[in-house]
C-alpha cells in the first residue's frame, strides 16, 4: 500500500510540475537576459555597426507608420558575421515622440530614435521551438533595454516570441516570408 501511495504522490508532483510551466516557455537554457545572451548582444551590436545597420554611420531607408508599435519605423535586413557564423539580421528602428512623423524622421533620422529592435537568426538548435531567433531591444547607443522587472531584453525573449509566433507564414517575420 505504501508503494502505491508513494508512486501516486510522485506521479502527482510530476503532473503538477508539467501543468504549471510558464506560458511561452522556450527551449533549454535561460529564457533571456543571461550572461551569454548579453555577451552575444554586444557582439551583435558590433557586427551591425560594422555593417552600417546601426550607429552614427548607419544607412537608412524609407520610414513608414507602424501598425503594431504605434510609431514611425525603419526596417533594415542583411546578413552579419558573429564569431565565425553568418546569420540573417532584421533591424527595426522605432521613432517616437510628440508629433512624430515620417517627415521628421527623414529630416533627422537620429533625433527621435527610441528603440532598436533586432532579430538575429542563430544556428540550428539554438531555440528550435521558436525558429532559432535571437531577440534584443537596444537603446540607440547599443545598450540592451530592460523589461519592467529589470531583466535585459536579449535572447529568447518571451514577449517578442509571443508576438512573432503570429506572423504570417512559418518564419516569425512580419515584413516578408523567407
């Protein structure tokens, strides 16, 4: 009888643990903001600066009005090299401020830049449940931003993943299907 009772308790604990997992939990490893993610985001910023996707010498594109982030956006994509690997990077520059407009961004593409949101396609197996994307939100100077709980938004960021899972197609990308 004791054996059956003990087995029942163990089974119940395993079942309870499985049912109480955090929603949008991603593949193994710390969900986001850990030391490895921060180091990788620093390397990513440098690679994007070298590719002129961010920074003082950044190339620009035609701004447009965003529907999701309620801001004026410029989106750039390219491939960058980080630590011997090459990956697709998508950079979304988000402009906000009083009376922000496309004309204001065209006339001064640095003045109202508030967020640089980035998706980088990591190596196969990084986060297979979520298409192996690495997410980061930077300040315009390359400092990773923090969420409301003070955690750096870099790596397997659940809020980013949750939004991008609903992108059309099967690639987590809104601007086009790869």
